[in-house]
């Protein structure tokens, strides 16, 4: 059962910008634990997209950016491309659940 | 190049046992934790637990304690996820991932996934 809540879907036209929210609570994001984001293209494994709230692994375009404030975080994608169509998941740590990694509910990004 | 390569898809019957594997390439396998997640259409991604191949320490999610065993054999750079008695509800895609620690760091490399189908 996911403890991080994301919108089920967002969409945008090529070239536009979209944003995905990730809402947690006082035992995870609100406790200042970092958030990480993963991109999962259908039929493949998730891939690390953003880590420690704002950092991009080598090879990830700067069209992807992350932010965090309190118990919420966001992933922004600018200059939307067809290849960005995928599921996106946030992930953090929750101290209340006997110390567990927790994932968001996932957001499907559709490029119109 | 860092890679995690998982064993192939499995089709089993309810009550059977199963052990799936995840082999690491291109890095010091003993120095990173290997975690497992379950993915289903209804429940999304669920963290199951993790093992440190260097000393075999494990941490299991409360949701999966008593349901699965996570282990590793550092001599062959391989981690395992096993069940003693499968249920149809174990039908899912399972991924292994690497992390620098058991709790906070991101999962920087993922296996390709192992599909497990359990029939009644």
C-alpha cells in the first residue's frame, strides 16, 4: 500500500511542460527524508531519474527537474517529447513502517 | 558497465516453492545492498526487503515478513528471493535493484525484472 500519493495521470502536447506532485506525511517526506524519482517506460524496468530531491544522474536531460518542500515533492518535465511517455514514481523512506522504503502511487504521462 | 541480470519468467502452481535470482556485473557486488520490489497493476511498486551481500544482513518490509526469504551468495555475485509456498496473489513482476545503503540512497541500477505467474 503506497503512502506517497501521486496524480494518476498528466498529459501535455509536445514542447509543453508538465508537473507531477508527490504528497507524503510527517513520517516520510515531512521528516526531511529525500525523495527520488524513477521513470518506467512500458515493458521495461524503472530507471533513476532524479535523486536526493534535485540531482540528476549522468545522462538525464536537464528538461527533468525535481523540487521538495515540506511533505510534498514535484517532478517537472519541460519541452515534452514523445519519448517521455512513461510512468513516473516517487520514492522515499518512512520511519514509521519499521523503517521501510516507500513508493508513490505512480503517474502516467501522456504526450498528446 | 554495471548490470543486474535476473533469472527468467516462472509459471508455478499454488503451494509450490520458488527461488529467483539477480546476478551483478561490473561492480563490487559485496559493497552494495540489493533490494527487491514487487510490481502489480493493482498495488504498484512495493518494497519487499533488502540484503547486504558482504555480510548477508537483511531487512524485510513488515508486509512481507514470513512470506519470503531474501539472501545472497557473494562468491557468485548473486542475490535471491524465495518462497516456500506460493499463492496466486504472488503473481507479479519482481525487480532487483542496487543501493549504497539499506535505507536512504536511491536505487541506481535495476534488473530487467522476473515475471512470476502462480495458478490455482
